[in-house]
């Protein structure tokens, strides 16, 4: 495992700055570019892969990456940042020109190119937005999100299965008072937030087992601020019958939740266990280190590019949906 000092050396900042940035400390005064550099170095060090020489080609393709996040939102929940890094690296390995378009420009239609050889849509987008994007290219792959049916390729995560795996692990460890803190996903171009499979499966699965307690569920946005506030709310509302563990639907939520529990003088995992989801690089540097579900996000980004190239080169006509693997990583918090 890379150390804080390893990250600091490559990012050209102090170890203290790395620690505060990875733990989502709002009080630190560093630029957005510095935060991005630290997160990208941390992600790359946590995902070792053999170096590949870029493939030479006389016809350089231009790929558009449309993100559901702003640059700041990408740092507040680095799940999408890790996927984007995978896309970036695979494009470099194939000598592709990658044009990144963040949420604000996507919504305003401020595209730097009149057309692309192919496009990757990172996140979830409303149908009218997808139709607008198709003016720039009909060759599209969804990363994380999907279209209806099999109109486009997509690379997805099975969050329902992830939730079942987490609950099975917790129940096997003897937990019956299981809480949930999650978020609702932003759908670019839509007024309403999207439903979340983690929340739905948590309710459905525990209801079938007669273990569901609605007072143990808190839902907000996918960032550490809501994790902090919702954990305070959860503990305050259940003083007489506190949960023994909490499934936090993202690691950013979990980092906020850990901060709240430390303020409340609750010991992790002695008083309450915490398990996150995504396995962002910061999980290895929290105190205690965070148990989580590892989603192979960089592989998700790499595969999105490979599927796009198959379409561009006519290697495959049929559209497919690919589910990315995951696994439980047990650390100190659970």
C-alpha cells in the first residue's frame, strides 16, 4: 500500500496536505487543481497496472467524455473521478484524443467540437439530454448509467447485489440492528433525483428478513457533508435503540459519518461498525481504516473505451451491457 508520503512526493505537496485532502477537510485552503492532483495520484498508486506504450496510428480519433459531475462534485465523491482516470489512461494507451466536458458545459451545450468519433457518457442523463448529445456522435457508451433497452453499450455496477453482499456479511457477523445512510443520484437534465438501487434493496432485503427498521434509514446527497449530518441525525433519533452498524452507500458519506461518530465519542467498531461502498483511495487513510465494497472503477473506465473502439472499428454490431465485478474489503471499521 502506498503511504501518505508516497502520494505527497508525487503530488509535490506536504504529507499533511495529502491527509487533509483525502479526508475531505473543508477548512484546507488549496486550489481545485491541487486537490485533483492529489486524488489522481492516490487513485493511480492504489491501482497498479503495467505501463503500456501508446499504440501508433495515422488517424487519431477524438473521443468526447461527458461527465454528470462538475469538477468540484467529482472531488466530493471521487467514484466518478476514478472511472474518468480509467478512461483517460485507456485513451492515452490507444493514442486517442480525449475531450472532457463537465456537467455545466454539457447542460449549456458548450461543446468544443462539432462532432466526435465516439462519446462516453459518464453517469446518468435524462432522455432529452441523450438525444441532444447524439447530434455530436451516434457511437456512444454509457459508463455507470444506461439507456433503455440495448440501444447503446453500457458498463454498469450491480448495486442491488452489492447491498445483498454487505447485508449478508453483517448478518453473518451477528448484526440485526442495521442502519443505512445513502443518497439519490443526480440525473443530468432531470428535475428529480434518480432512485437508488442500494436504498431499494436495503429496504426490500431486510423487510423480507423481518429486520427492517425505518428509523434506521437516512437519505441525502452523495457527499461527505451529508454523511456527517445524517449520521448525527441517525444517532440522535435512535438513542434508546442505536444501530450496531451502518451501511454507508458511498465512501464519501462514510468519511463524513466517521467524523460525526468521533465527535459523538462513539468508538468504531466497538460501539458501531461502518462499511462503505466504492473503495476510493482515501479509505486506506481514514482513522480507523474503512471497510468497504471495492468496485473496479478504473477497469470500468478502461472497458468503456474498449467497447467504444469496437463500435468505431465495426468489430461488433450488437450492443451489450457489462456488469463490473466487486468484492468486500474488510478493514478496521467493521
